[in-house]
């Protein structure tokens, strides 16, 4: 352990980017991960029979508005030109999502133009009489009215968070757009978008290819902590409450469960959201539709479909994303102060370490910014 300048705990995209930058500046880095594979939640692998790239932890579509992030990550793998669109299933019928002009006309059985639809939705929202929304449900009703909210937002969200929409912050919904055009691009502001042609795992492998980097998988930080010299700097990408033995309590997270099936009954697209309460999962993924650079895979009669179920987080289980609110932020900051006392050489990073619900591009951007500081 003495030969390493840095120990990075977590071999996901954040840890891999920091490792690559440090190694390029002649630092010796050890990267460990408690899982038996690289790439964290973006881990993917190829199904030998079909050639389909399986996203083990659900769909990951790379998208960014940041040129520097795109220029950096494309040095480590080529991306195809996939543009993400999503339909939501409600009462057996598919609707474009996020809500756009087509969604509105399909639901109401109308043929409004953009101006008419905007006025109509405004009038539906005004019928609710909500002027100062205090929670997710009130915010949704005040934005789009009762029918659109109930059809597409209420049940999906309550499944996702396993609580009444009235218990959720109105801020969650402020990020969901309503469009009065036919544009159905999911990531409407993304300047760059695509899927790695060789998969996400290959990109992480390329990031960690330096001779200055060693990797140890199936390795828990707690198991090697006593071997880490006091002079070694630690970049910790895991849960801070777990690191500190939940001394101040458990931070709130949401978890996910995935159920795969091999079938000839294709979705016809990459992702369908399930808006109705009686469908227990929130999304279905048909992974082959990401591989537009491989027509033979897309046209294969076999699909590998994954149903994504929201799940409550249990201590010691998989934490997929943090539940950010005023109370959880206060507890996180208390943990940060405690970590400074117990681990003076430790820097927190990544989605779990920073306790932030980052997309991939923001994880990379924050990793690049940290690397600049460290170097």
C-alpha cells in the first residue's frame, strides 16, 4: 500500500475519471470496488447468443450539454448517434413523454395546435385553484390540471418513491417539462447524446488502463482500511453513513430491482414507462434498440427485456440514488464533519459520496474539477 499516492474507493465513472487524471500526472493509484466488476451502475456486458449489450442496472443513455465532458469521454470510446425517446403506457395506450402536444391531443381526443393546447392546459390547471403548491401533487395539478397529472405523473411517481405524492417536495416536479410542440426528444437540451459502441464497461476499462493504476475488485474498504498508510489520500465514492457505521443514523436512499426475460415479444423501442398503479414496475427496457450501429442486433427476433421495480432501501443493500431534502442534507453535512475528524485524508465524491442525484455527465464534470484541484 505504501507505493500508492491515492486510494479510490469505487470503480464507477467518477472514480475512473479521477484515477485516469491522477495517473496521467504520474500519481500511483489503487482503485478498489466491493462488486466483482468495473463501472458501477453503468456496468454493461454482451449477451453471447444475441449480441445485445445488457445494462445490468437499467438503461443508461449518455447525454450532456457540456462540450468539455463530451470531448473528454469520447477519447475513451466511440459513441453511436442514438437519440432517446420514451413512451408512457396508460390504460393500454402509448403516449409520448415528457408531455408534449401529441400527448395532450391523444389523451383528450382533440386536434389542437400549440397555442390552443397551451391555453387549454392553462385553463385546466387554473380549475384546480392552486396558487402556491406545497407538495408534488399540488405542483403537478397546478402545472397541467387533474387529467394529465393523474394519467402520467401521480401513479408513476408514487410507485417510484413508495409514498403519496403529497409527501414529496414540489421541487421534484419543477424539472419535468411540458412542451407545446411535437418534439419528443427526452433530453431536449442535450448537445451530445449516444450509447458507447463497445459498451460502458469498455470505456471504464480504457480509463483505468494506465500502468500507474492498479484495480482490485471484490474488495471492501473496511477489509483493507488498517493497511492504508496515514499519508495516502482517499477518494471515497461510497455511502458516508455506511463508512461511519451509521453512527448518526441512516441517510435516505431509494433502491431498484431488475427482472430480465428473453422473449420474441419486443417492445419496439428502448424504454416504455408504466404510468398505471396496477403495473408494479415503473419501466421496461428493450436493450437491443440502443445498438443502432448494429442493425443485425436490432433486427434479431429475440429481445432481452428488463422490468425495473422501485424498492425501499435497506441498510447494507444497494443504494441507487439519494433522497434529497432539507432533513437529509442536514444529516449528510453532519456526517461530512464527522468524516473530517475520523478520516482527515478523505475526499468524498461520486453520486453516493457527494449524496447527489447526478447524471453521468455531471459525475464526469465533477470528477474533472476535483482532478484539476488534486493535480
